[in-house]
């Protein structure tokens, strides 16, 4: 991993990598129903299902094998994982607190004859590896489903192990 920005501990610095890749972490998306964006139990952070919202709009709506290409699906998965990482940063205080991305479950809205769900979810998996190095390599499930909320082409959730440090839980209003 020569050339990747590293923290004082020698680990890849995900926040510097974001900037190096020309990416900006979006604001953590608000839940669209009755659930929490993330729940922390000990050092584990469980991130709820993330849709590929970009500027308030769901990217690449529809089903793979029909209206959405593999490339568009991979771009949607990449946006969904950026949204998930925004939730992680919000809950943990910084992406630097991620000790390991443990698992990602990816759901791909697909026609019955579409069989490239893993290729679609690589859009998210590859970004996690690029941002966190070895700590971003994770176990994964990629499944095809008939339909997703808001006609999204992909949805994913994450399980992340955090390192010790202060959390930055923002106060919630109206909850």
C-alpha cells in the first residue's frame, strides 16, 4: 500500500484517502422510517440499511437486468457505502476510529435472470478497501431481491468494529 496516506500508527488514514480520491463524505442521511441510523454495542457499530442518496435523490432507481446497468449499480453501491460511512463518522466522531469493517450485506434489486449481484456490490467493497486498506476488507453477502425501498437499485448495511476513543453523538431534535 505504498503511497497511501497513513496515520501516526502506520494505518491507512481513511479521511485523507477520501480527499485523495476526490470524494467528500456526505451528511449522514436521516432515517426514512422508524429506526436508528446506527446502534453501538461495546466497540461494535451496526449501521442500518443505506440507500444510494445523493443530494436528496436516490441514484439509479430500478432493477438490475432491466433499467439499471452493472456499472450504474456499482456507482449506486459506492454512494450507499459513502452514506453508511457518513453515519459511522457521525456516530464514532471520525472514520479514523474504524478498527475494521467486519461485514457488509448488500441487496440488489434484480430481475430473475440477473446474476451479477457480486459485481454490483464490488462498487462498495472496492471503496472500503481503498479507504481503509486491509482494515476495509470484509466478509460480505450480496443477494438479489425483487424490490427495495424508494425503488432503489441497491441497499447495504455495515458492521464495523471501532477503536477506543470519544464518540461524537450529535443531539437529536424532535425524537
